[in-house]
């Protein structure tokens, strides 16, 4: 780990916040500053420090490669155990946030002897470059109340410099060492940690915030994977635009912001199904502070009657291949044989669960889709709501297992959260608002002013809703739909956009895998 100390004696450590995990200290500066980083290697092998996003000369690059340099210009690349080196990094105007950027932009730093191994060993941190006048004397920001680092990565422990020591911690060290030496694929997969700040499956200490605080997150990915991060019950600002999730990946650094609402413990997680299923989730704990936020004035309530129903879905209702697949007839014939004509072919028909809209609470008459909505396919009905409005969803579960309605980008209380997870770190109870088979469930959501489109956004921003009893399997079952959050005056009484729009087209790119009902379709 990279640790911070009070002075050059390296005797007294500055303890990091619990949520930092194994992330190194956040280094901050403003445009025009020069940073001097005094680095002492207290580990058992050579390391250095390499920054992204700042100016440096060759003697402060901290990156080992054949660059034609020698002498002092090589000392920075690899600092031996027990030795100290001082790096000089400059925050020039040409490296600084532009007028259109946020007040501070995050970049990363890490050793660069063999960068992927250095990173998998745990040696990573965030460096923050701010506009002049943004930082207080204690290096906190003047324009936000809380700052958090979120490092999401797939850590390959077998690639760490310290794997030999780690194998001794196995339940059966001898067997683990044998599997490692054999390069056993299953063993290597088991040592991939889909982590946030070095923790998996919600074990990271909570990110603590108070209701009404403006919060900055500095997100970083380095080695592996594309990540899509969001926070349940909260709305985010990313590059001046309203978002429910932020994308970042390999050697990718982003800042995003939220104003904390809705007291409770809310999951922050990667929406990539594979990452989520392998533990890439943590929690933001919003502590109540009554009266700090202005009340949301509700101008109107929009009500939708939606049922969950199991249907036989045909992926190829025409019985033919209507779009070119592959480069020629051979590839198309292979597709035909694999899916539709060979013995044991899966075919194109599966049992799915879908959201169906009805005209009223009797759930007797479906709301038929017009010709402009036929393209929605398996998606649920478009749900539209404006800033300052309440959204009421009456959900009837006509399916054979529990399902829910969980929107992204709207404000709601814990009682109306359709996501199932453990809210109490010390309890095994899983909570969430779901409808059991045959039951109705009423959900109430609102759109406060700080959840609506910004001045940089179009008339409406597109979000999604889904069932979230089982995040991945509910998606694969087919329970997803579009949600539009609009500026005031954008919608008529029927929920249609009233200006600047001829036709609305919704496109969802998704891989619908095996669902709870899939065996019925085989």
C-alpha cells in the first residue's frame, strides 16, 4: 500500500478514512502549483511513482522503459528498498481544467516498473488537479462538502508481485501453490477480485454523507474492465449533465457529483452484470438532517398501471433471417443450423417476463401500442415524468415469482425501493419492495429540482427502470423499460412530449440470457 506520513522521518502515519481501503493518499494541487512528492520505499522490492495528467521532466517520470536516459534521469524509475526519492510534478496551464471542465479533475498515480503488476499489487492513488482558488488551506475543496475516491478494478492476485506470500494465506497453501504453478484456469479466475477500493461484496466501509451535502466522487479504473457506476436513490451530475450512472474503464479517471437525498443506506455498484454478480458493490450511508433541503412541491401526479406477465417470446417471428449475418452464405447457413435447424437447436422461442401497461387499476384492458411504439419489442412501456411531479406505479405481479419496479434517476424512500439487498451490515436480512405472485404493489417516486435535466441536457433525459429482486436475472428475464425525466412543461396530460419532437424511438442494446423461465422455452 501507498501510505502518507507527517514528515520526512516517515515515523508517524496519517491514517486514511476507512472507506479508502488500500488506496493511496489523494494528492491535490491547483493550476500553477508545483508538487514535491517525497517517496520512501519501505517495501521489499523496487518501486517508483508515475503520475498521469501533470508535467514532469525525465527525472520525475517514474516509469521504467528503454528511453535512452541514464544517470540521475533513471533514479526515479525504480527506487530500491530503504531508499528515498523526491519527485517534482508541475500543474501547468496546459495540463489544467479548462473553462468547461469541473473545478477539479482527477487523474491517477502508481508505480510503472511493470505497471499492471504494480497495480495488481495494490499501489494506486488519485491526484487531483484544481482550478485556482478552489482548495482550502487544509486541501479540502471549497465547492463541495464531501470527497470520495472510488477505485473499481478487476484485480488479478496471481499477477501481484506478492503472490508468493499470498499463497501462504490459502486455506490449503500446498494445493494453491500447485494450482498456481500449473496455471490452472479455474484457480486464476477465483483470484480475480472485482473490487471497490480493495473490497468486494459490500465489505468496504460505508461512504458517510449527511443529507443535503454536495458530494464529489473521483472514479478510477486502471487494469481491467469497463464499469458503469450508479447509486440507488440518488441522481448524479457528470460533465454538467444529469445521469443515473457514470462510465469509466482502463486508465480512465472521472469526477461525478451528487446532492445527497433520502436518508438511508444506499448501494453504489457497477451495473455491468458480471461485475455486480462478482461483488463490485459498496454503500453510501445518508444520515438524516431534517429541514436542510427545500421541500419538493408536487405539481402533478402521473399514474401508471403496469403488470408483470410471463409470455412466450419469439426472437425470430418471421422464421427467416432478415438482416445479413456474417460475410456470406456459409456464415448465414451456420447460424441457421446452429439456432434453428440442427438436432438440439435452441430455436428462437423462450418464456420471458415482461412489463405490460393497462388502462386502469382493474387490470382488465391492456393499453395497446400504436404503430409508432411497435419497435419497443420486449421493453416495458415508456414512463414519462417532469421535474416537480410525483410518479405513482401500481404494479400487479401476474408471474410465478417475486418481481419489483425499480427506476434509476428518481428520488424515493427506502420503503419504495424495488432493489433487494442487505441494508444492515450486521444483519442477514435482505430488504426491498417487491410484489409477490398475484399481489399488487404501489410505488411512489418524485422528481426534485436536483434530479431533473440540467441546462446542458435536452428536453428530457433517458433513464431506465427494471425489476431488481435479482438484478441480473430479472434483466435477462426481460423486465426492463425506458424512463424519461423531463423539464417542466415538456409533457401533456397523456405523458407525450409537446414540442421539438416528431417521433420518439427507444433502442435498448442488451444480451438477454437465461432467465428463471428459460427451461420452459427449450
